[in-house]
């Protein structure tokens, strides 16, 4: 509140009566408000012009004022190619600074930038357009050889000269053509040398290109990709993956195991999803399964057949032939079919129009594996297994499967015949390895009569394994709990196989049948088989040292170019084994995270790829750096569960045009990533195979020398211990003998001698005092 007071009154001169002037004073009391820096902040936030503002003028040609643009239609593939997915990464520097100061380091900055513009003039040449015309007249040339008359001497002389010239030049030209076909004369050697200088650590050249990411919100989201397999064929762009329930990984402790125990008596349904690169949003087909599927494999020759192994030990088969025929017929509709598909997808909203295919056949649960099926391997090389376990050429009259052609609803008049690969091997953690035949009627006559005698017709015969092979350790200490299997092809030995177990052991298997004649009657008939397929189980040495992995093995794969060497990955490292050696020849140093997948590079002899639990792929080049990876690629926020290279076509695996560049990676959250590898990881270096072979041979020599030195040192230690024991025994004997000698010559053995000596001493003392 203000106070008003009149200070002075004064009458105006020369004015009329009653005119006065006065002076007033207003008194305003002080307020209790005091600013605490807010006024300065307001002043600081005021925008002051430090320079005059720039004036920007935009103009456009008048001919573009009313220009109509066509609507751009982009497919999902184009949208995928024009987008880049920047994944989340953890900034350790931000956390460290935040931990020191107590708060996160955040700054609010504003930047205003305008590109500088300049006006320049450029004079370009212009050529005047001239109308020209060219007249062409065809000339007909007779290609027939004109022979001159024999009387013309000049013609004869010319002909003889041409003949002499051709006779002298033709051998040289023919030789050069052959050499040019053998050796590439027009290849630039300097470019090849330049490529050899490249290495995987170069970030500009060694970058994984993301081709596509596949995940469906209903079928694969938040589920674990347990296995994958490419459709056969070099030009194939179809991948089949099996997804299962995600209960947490091994790194999550016992939470995943306890969740499975809670659902022990509940059936967990699983799906097998088939993706096509043409549509990264919706799966091409969805295969239904009676149980959770652990592994799936395409038939190498018939791509319409898919085989899967379940967690309850059963084997399931799907047939895609009918659905493929429907898709071929549906392609005739063209755009109308695509419009109907988009309309159905818009109405469904959850991809409900994706074709679902039921399983065609499943094995009898009583004769299947007792535990989960972990891996499947096809018997290739135009071979098949008989009842006696011998491999014979497919289609041979003596083969048992050639006698029975009916399968899966086939009849005598219209049989369902498998012309390609028909048999495969399954590996389970119950300690058994089974051989299966897609023709379920291919069984011994006694078993068939037994099943038919139980009231089943020939069309209702259950699917049972052809041969059962129990896998027990050579020392009889227990069964082989197999996880991964690799079956050799015909070029090496079709009876050889290698596996890795849950305990990290490397196992060599030879499932060749016994040579005895009466073995064919009971080979593989019962589980109590006397045959011992396991020839070596490398996990522990006799002295107790562990040479295998400290956990479950995640992969086992033979070297694609060197036949005797195998790769295994597990715990926190990878190891390279040689057949017949119980000790790994190469063992990588331990890394920070757990290894969950691994494979060889199909073209680079020295490159190994590992998938880790933190969602990264590590690339190791053993000829460049054997102590650390040369490249680390981030893939996902969760663990990598499996990965596989795209296979090359048969017969062209060693050609440069068929080099594999596509790598499929599956994660624990249901994502399928497809990467294109850089050139330095695909193109092999000069003499890389020979250098890698020499490197592995040196490691084998080192391991042998180490074993020899270990045995020699053990023998030396045994000899030293024996010598020490002998010396101790001799010392003990000498000590006893010395004690016996001392007892015989001891002058003080009589106890009265001391008293006698004391008396003599006293007597001498007394005599001395008397003399004094």
C-alpha cells in the first residue's frame, strides 16, 4: 500500500480566482521479496542478436508448380534394404562417470546451422544438332571355297604357302590355347597379392552386412531358436527353424530348470517355422508338431521332406509336396492373389492365413528314444543300411529297402517311392544312436509278423527304428550322453562318426557291423547289443587330468578341407581334435562369456566362428592371431543359440563362383538374422590350406612331444621316488647296524662305573689337599 502526502500549495499568478498548484509525494514501502538468482537466469536466457539476421530466399521453376508425382510403391524387401537397424549397446564410460559423480552425465545443447550458399557461373559447351543420314548397302559374300584350276601355277604356289604356314603355326596356337585354359594368363597377379595383405581386423572391409531379420509376433517372439537348416540348393532362400519354449538359459542359474520341473506333466506344443527371403514379415509355412522340437533337417535330395526330433524322443516327418503344389497353382493368380492375401492379413491381424501343415508320420513312442533327440544326420553318398548294418548302394537288388516301396499311404498300384536319400541317424542323451528309414515297412519279417499279429494291418504298422546302437564308454563307466553328431561321407569312411557329449567329451564312433556271419540275425535287434561302437571317449586322462570341455559341447564339425580334424565348442573356449588322439591339439584361451555355438568357415581354412551368450559372433583366424579374435560382430541382446552357413550346390563346392557368403544366426529371443560376410572372410588367401595343414601338423607334433615328455618325467619321478625309498631303507639299515656296534663296544655299559669314577676323583682330591 502507498501513502500520499501534500507537500506544498501555491496560487497561480495571473490566473483567475481559485487556481492553485500543489505538490504530492507517494511513499511505497519496501517488499519482503528477495531474488535468489532467478533474475539473473531470466536475463541470461534472453536472446540477444550478435549479428544481423540472414535472409534466405527459396525459388522454384514455374514449370514445376503444378507437377504431379506418381505414387511410389515399395515392397517389404525394398523397405528392408533401405532401413538400418541400430541395436542397443551398453556405454561403459557413461556408467563409470555416473558412478563417480552420483548422477548421469547429461547435457542439453542446441545447435543451429545453415549451409552457406554461393552464386557462381559456369559456362558449358553446347554443340549444334545436325541432321545426318547414312546409306548402307548389304554385300553378299560367298563363303564357299573357290578352287582354282590346276594349270594356274600362281594359285598352287599360294596354296602351298598357306599350308606351310598353317602347319607351322597350328601346333603353337593349339599349345597356347591349352596352356591358357590351364593357367589364367590374363589374371592380375598384383591384385591377388593386394588381397593377401587384407586382414579381418580392418573395420572398413570386415563388416557383416545384415541381409534380413525374421521374427513373428505370434510364432517366434520370446521363444528360443533350437536349430535351423537351409533348404537344399545353392540358389535357395528358404530356411527352416525350430522354436521352443524359453525357460531361461544356462547362465540364468536354476530358474529355467525349475520352470521345466513345474511343467513336467504338461505337453508343450512347438512349431517349426519356414521363412522365405521374399517375405520377411510372414512365414511361408508353419509346421505343427505333437511335442517340442529340438532339431530339424531337410532331406538332401527331396526338399519337400523335413525330419524333426522331439524332446520326448519321438521322430516326426513332414511332407510339403501338397502345399508346394498349391503354391504353384496359386502363383497363376498373380496380383489378384497378392491383393487377397493382403486383405486377409489386414482382417486377421495375426498372420492367421499362414498355411499350417500337420505332421505326416511320427515314430512309436515305445520304441523311440527315452530322452530328447538332439541331432540328426542323413546317410548320403547313394548308400543305405540293411538289417545287418552294412551299407550298400541305393537301389541295389540286394538292398532290403528296395524290396518295399510302399510308404505313407501308398498302395500296391500307386506306391510312394523315395528315389533319393531315405535313411538318417538320430542321437539322443539316453545313450543310444538309432538308424531310421523313411519307408516304415522296411523292417525284418519277424518284427512285421509280430506287429501284424497284434491286430494291425500293413497300413497301420507303426514306424520303428531300423537299427539300435547303444553307446557306452570303452571302459564301461557309463553311457554316452550325446548332444551333437557329425557323420562322415562316403569319401572318408561312411561308418565313422564323431559326437560331443553333455560332459564335454569328444567321442569317436565306428558303427560298422561285426564280421561274423551270424551277427546279421541280431545286429541292432535289441538294446542289449554286445557290439561296442564307441572307439574313443576323450574327456579325462588316466591320471585324472581333464582334456575335454568343462560343460556341455555345443557343436562338433569336421574341417571342410582337412578331413582328420574336428572342431568342438563349449564352456568358454573352442578346441580342435584329430581323430585317434585323446588330447586336443589346439585349445583357445578362455573368453569372457560362454560359448553357445561354433562352426568352421566353408572357404577359409583357418577361420573359426563362435557364437556367445552375450549375443555376439567372434571370428578367429588361427594363422593371424591365435590368442584373440580378429573381429567381433554384435548380433542380438540375448544369446546366440545356433548358426549355419548356406550350403553350396553339389559338385561346385570348390569353385570361386559358389563361395558361401550367407550366414544364418538364431537367437534365444526368437530372431533369425541372415548376414552377408565380407570379401576378406570369403575369399581364401594364397596357400592358406597348406599353411593351415602345416600349422595343425606342428600342433600334433607338439602334443606328441608333450606327451612323451610327460611320460618321461613321470618315469623319472618314479625312478627318483624309488631311489629315495632305497636310500631311506639303506640309511635305516645302516643306522640299526651302527646301534648294534655301539652296544657291543660301549665302555659305560656298567652303571657302577660312574660311582667308582666319582670315588677315585674324591680320593685324588683329598690327596691333593693333604700335600698342600
